[in-house]
C-alpha cells in the first residue's frame, strides 16, 4: 500500500466465504472477493480512508474426466483357457472410471450391465462378479456389456453408449471315477457270496447235500434192521 512515507506491506483478510464463487459449478466463473486491510505498525489512518481491498477472480471451466472403453476389462478367467465340466469358473467385470469416488458434473464412467455365456444375467449393483459351470463340453465365449454413464452434478445417468468385452474359453469332459465303484472282475462275482471271498460255493453245497443223504440212509437202514 502507498503511505506518505512510501510503500508498505499491509495484511488483508479475504472474505472468500461470502463471495459469489460456487464450488459445485463446473462452468467458468468470474467474481470479486472483498478483504479487510490491517495497517502495518507505524502507519496511521489519519484521513479515515476506507480500509477495504477488492480483487477480481476468474475461474476456468472444469474439464470433465473422460475414460476410454478400451480400459473396460474382465478378470479372473483365462483367455482361451481350458476348463472341465466340473470346473466352477468365476470372474469380475471392471468398468473404466469406476474408481471415481468424487465425481463432478460431466464426468464419464462405465459400469458392468450384464454378462452372457448361454443365458444373459444382469447386475444391478456392485460387486460385479459371477460364478458359473457348464455340463457340456465345447467352445464358449463369455460376453460382458458395459454401460456408459455421465454425472449430472447429482447422479450418474446412462448415456446411449455401450461397450462389449468378451473372453473365449473351452470346456472338456471331466475324467472322474465314481466313488465306491466295485473294481473286482465280474467273472469272480457271485451274488450269493456276502463276504469278500469270491469262491464258488455251489460245489460245496452239492457235497453237503450228498453227505446229508448218506447219513440219513444209514440211520434209516439201522432203524429198519432193528
């Protein structure tokens, strides 16, 4: 500031709080900030000059954050991977700009909308993950559709733009031996045998019948002779 003794430095308390600047407005702004001047030591205001200062401020318009659809991706599933009919395949869809936690008007992002292998399944909120299995061998493609959204200053709104990412994979028949399968050769199995001994007992049964007949004949003969 100019004084009768020359230039001197004065302190100014700027009243930014009460200026017309709108921090939520992303458009270009021009406004004036008023400040109260505190005179330096040794300087008197004998002429009662208004101790106020004014500064004009120009703020450029906010440049919205844009993202590329190329950054949409599918993780957790291997490209051209080979899985079996017993595999449980899980994956996660990650949209570009989903990490924008403090959006401003005009910002762009992509959110996963739905996924398809055989049937189409939709997401309505995070987490954008899924798990599936296939019982038939063959070649398949996982497709994920990403919806572009723009922030309007209050909420994210869908635009007319979408992006699709896909991953090819294949399913092979699982080679599994069923639990509890009897591996004993069929030629040695007899339904009448209840133990683990596969021996054919029919000859023994015949022998026992003959022996029993012989005993009975002896007893009957002796009784008749008496």
